[in-house]
């Protein structure tokens, strides 16, 4: 099995087991990419997860995102195959 095949299989298992999840956390390392996509970390007192929010979803957000604010996000878990990193791809965010 190649690393790519392993990462894709792990992502498929993760996505099929969890579906949509809702998480609460604090924004950290927020980046607005030139493409319009957002990349950041959601964290609590003990853990963190990488997060993405594509332009099609973040265009519906009516507040300014910045480091330090607490949000409630909904999205799908996956593994970003090129790096093998576990992340959440958010479809919505609320304060």
C-alpha cells in the first residue's frame, strides 16, 4: 500500500464514521488565502485541530474572524492526503 492509498483509506473511514460534527473552540493562526479560502486552528485548553473553510462557505459568515474568538463550527472530518494531517472542513461557523 502506498502512503497516498493509506491516507485516502483512513480519510474514507473517518468521513464515513463521523459525518457532520459540531465543535467549539478558539480560533488560532487564522489565515485568509488569496483564493478566498480560510485556514486556521481550532483549540481548547488541551487540544487543537486544523480547520479549513472554503470561500463558498465562508462567504456566508457575517462577522470578522480573528485569532482569539470562540466559535461553534460544523463540518466534516478528513485527512489531508498530501501531509497525512487530520482536519475539519467547516461548512458553518457561529459566535
